[in-house]
C-alpha cells in the first residue's frame, strides 16, 4: 500500500504555487503540475472546466481579481485510494477557507471592501506524478449569506464560518494508519448506504447506529450547521425531507479515507424534486434538480463525530428555475 506522501507533496506544492501566482505565470504553474488531458468539475457558475488555460482564466483569475491577496486557511488534508474504482486511483483532498479582501465585483456580487472568507473543498487525482483531474467546490451561497444579500433567505441552521475539526488534527501531512483509514471508510459507507436505501430519510434510531450523540453537521450555505441529534433533525433533515422528494442517487466520483478522515463527492450525487418551498423559495415542482455534494467526515472511535457538507445550491436552484446570481444582479441594477 502507498503512503501517499509523494502525492501529498505534489498537491501541496501545486496549491502553494497557485496561491502565490499572478496572472502572468498562473498558466505556466498549472501546466507544470498537470497532465495534458487535465479537467476540473467545479460549482456553479464555473461548472465543468476543460484544460489548463480554462482553469486559470475561468476559475482562478476571477477569484484572484476579486479577493486579492488570497490566503489559504486549510483545515483538513488527507489522501487515499478511491473505492469507486476498486482502489486503483489515488486522490488528495483538502478543505478550508480562502481569505481575502473583497475589493472588486465577483459575478456581479458587489464588494464590501472588507476581509471575507470563501469556504472551499478540493480533490485531485494524481497519477504518474501529475494531477490528472479534480474537483473544486466553493460555497458561494454561504458567501452571499455572509454579505446579507436580500436575495438569500434565512436558513434553518446556524450560518457562520464552518471551522475545522474539534481535535485540530485534520491536517494529515504524515502517513496515517491504514487500519484506522479502513475503519473510517467502512463506517461512512455503511451510513451512506443506509441513508440512500431509506430514500434520504433519517430518524434518531438511524443516527444512533453511526453518529455520536453530540454530532456536529457543518452544513452548507442555504441550510447551515446543526448540533446533536435533535438539532440535526430540526435544522436539516426535517426541512430537507419536508420540501424535497428523493428521485435518484447518481453515485459518487470519489470515496476515500485516511486515518480518522474520509469522504466523497459527486457531480451530481443526487437528483431531487422540490415540493415547492425548499429553503423558502417557491420552485417549479415539475422540475428535477441536480445536487452536487461534498461530504467529509471525522470518525471518533466507532462513530462519526463531525461532518462537513458543501452543496452546490446555486446549481440546484438554477435547475429548478431560480437563478440567484441573476436575481442579485437585477437587484443591484434597480
């Protein structure tokens, strides 16, 4: 079994150089670390990115222009083989915040000329000492909520900056126990398979099988964070189940773990049909929306203690007839 140290080192060097790059050398830096067929799956409005030049110009240029200087505040970092392809590929995962000064419009979101934080999670597949593909999720809806924009509704959970693990041990730069990593992946997959099998419905008896009672669910923009079984049912699963009909599980692109940390992402993971009032919006109930979801977990003993979730809500809402970026643009033009 690989200890993933080469892959971790490559990705750490890659993101460090990207963070410090300017427009004049960003394409050159990305080219240095990536393969010729490099591609990325990102959240709306970036979406699918094909090639090195697009990753520089379509994704990083707008971010660096609006939020410079960027400082990365990483909370979770680990690597592992992918269960989805029978552990034949290696992926490196990291999550945290991009901190910067918001001094220039970002997709027509007007600057507040203050320090802001963008919650992110990214995944990179490494093969032959090159990054072949990846995914990069930004929680833009949470960012819009932090700015108190009028087009964003009130959430059922706590809205704030989702911190890293309670243990402050999420940065797995060194090799982790393979046995512990296997325990983590088995636990989170058991939980996920049960949830999918029950049509995305959750009860306290379900939670008791896999989660600590003082679980923390660090939810995305539009939902927010919830604490304990009761808080989770009230702040997330209750409103989620009441306002969405489960249509289909589309599968994951990655499922991996290392030590006490693990998770997955899909693009999309789920197809859901609104019943008309999800997140306080009146949606077209004849439309089906795609949910692109990230889940990262911290295992404590034989149960899950913490869960970090990013949902590309801007994409889901657009699928069901609500374009929040366009609404905000129209609001600004009045």
